[in-house]
C-alpha cells in the first residue's frame, strides 16, 4: 500500500501553472492551480536538467503524488518569487510503508 506525504508536513502553499508546450508566441501554460500544499526547501543544489546540463536549483518543492507540474511549469513560491520547474520526480515505493510524493527542483 502506497501512502501519501502526511498533510501536516506540507506547511507551505504554492501556485503552479503547468507547462503545455511551445506556441506561436512562446511558452504556453494550462490552468493555474492555486493553493497547492507543499514543503519548500530554499537550499541551493546542483541538478541535471533534461538536456544534460548541470543547473543550480534555488528551491526544491515536495508535494503530493498527483501534482500536475511537468518540467517548464511556472511555480510561485510562498515568498512570492516565481520560478520554473527544472526536474520533476515522482517517488513511489509500492509495498513499502513510505510516503509517495512529487519532488520538483526549481530554477
């Protein structure tokens, strides 16, 4: 049985604009998802982007396992700063008593 991250640990609220691809006028985004429960860590760390570049992530967001946030999505953090999702990882451990979650590294 896969469990979810306990809501008590998701102390912050973020806003997500899921990336939908490129259009005639640049990046396109789907519906805004406001007030998403999350845990935000503003410690910088190196991550590898999808194209292989090493990029410094300025924030890491942990949210529920169903978060709709593909790489390239816009995220507004609790301090009001808007950032872009670099990598998105869905963590699950079927059969183990550990919580499932989505981890997003942000520019």
